[in-house]
C-alpha cells in the first residue's frame, strides 16, 4: 500500500467514532435493546502481491452479529454496551496462497454520552476484544480501541463531531489519529453524513422506506499466529504477525422498515479498494480489479 493510501484508510478509520456520534444523535427515550445481523459477499478478485506475483479469484464472505443494551443513567447521560462478533471467510488454500482461510473478532464496547447543554455533548468509548486469523485463542490477538469526542450542534440540521481515537492493533504511526464526522439535513427528506465506516446521501421516500448512495468500509487488523503459505519459500515468514484487511465499497441501497422495531438494509455495488497488508512484514496484496459486492443487515429493537 502506498503511504498516501495507507494514511487515507487510517484517517477513515479514525473518523468512524466521529461519524457514529454524529449519526446517532438521539439520547432520550427509545428502545433499550437491539440485535443486528449482517451478511455480505465480495465476489472473486485477482490480487497482485508486493513482488508482482498473482493470487487469483479470492472471494470473501462476511458475517456479523451485534447485541446492544442502552441505559439512560441520568437525564443528560446515556450508557451503551455492545457485544459484537465479526467473521470473514476467504476462499483460499492457506498452504499455497499467502492468506488465512478466515479472520474473526469478538469484542465488547462500552460508550458514554453526556449532553453538556443544548449545543454541546461529550462522548467516549472503549472497545476491547480478540482479533485473529483461524481461531480466537491467543493473548497477542487482544486489541483495544479508545475514543474521546466532542459534538457541536449548530442547528437542528447540522451536527459536527471531532476528537481523537487510539487503536492498539494498528501500525504504530497510525495508532493515535484525529476523528471527524458530521450529520447534515439540507432538506426535510434528505440527509448527508460524512465519516467511517459509512458516508452516505439518503432520501426518505416514506416512513417505511429510504434509498441511499454510500461509501462504506469493512475489515480490521488481525493477529496471524500459525504459518501462512509455508509452501512458498520466497515469502517472508507469515506467522506471529498482523494482517490488515481493507474493503472500500461504493454502492446504492434501501432501508426498509416493515415494522416500527424492525429494519432491513440491503445494498449492492463494487469494491474500489480491496487489500491484505502484512505491514510488519512489508508485504501486501492488492486487488487488480473492482469486484462486485452485495450485503444485507437486519436490526430488531425492543
């Protein structure tokens, strides 16, 4: 990965906390629990590695589930705890291709938000878990993300979030980064959000239906314990190291609410960036083409 692109991806990850805060403004009464289930598929891509070798037709399937609980601890303060599991299945042979067959994570996130006054709010969060290839079983796979943010409400239509985020698993120069995001409603039926993992322009068709165009990100940093591609002696040793997986998606989709407590989101598009980066070994694989993707998420609140 070039330095400029690596910095862009790192800044995008840092913006996630700001965007999440800006996009989740309500802090009053509402559902206290929710469960979301995600599924997605990136169709086959051919990759070239740092030495110009090819890895052909890599497909990636994604599955995730998150359970959240919210408490209104005081009139101006809310606390949320979430338990999250994410898994990526790679259609590869780890003995002859320099990639693991799966990467996964399980993490607990605790977030606190406090409304200082009508214009300012503060938010912070800690997310800790295991992030590993081919099984969650090693203390080296432990990772922690910490965020601290301020939110400035300029009007009912525009909120800006800014702050800082720390990621323990990231490459050293990108562990501490600024965070920035905003939520803007230029018209009653239109909304614009900027941040990561999702930036979007959304149009509300009705109470039950919204359509959108978006740029989204998927992936993470994972610990690789067992050898990868031992048959390829020309590669640096791919064990006891970290692997960054990055997907950047551009697409369109719909949000459909068949019932007040149930929402379904479906999207299709293409991957404008797909990369596997062993940054501790100075070895990466970049997709040579723009693969298609499809994804669906369902959220039930109660």
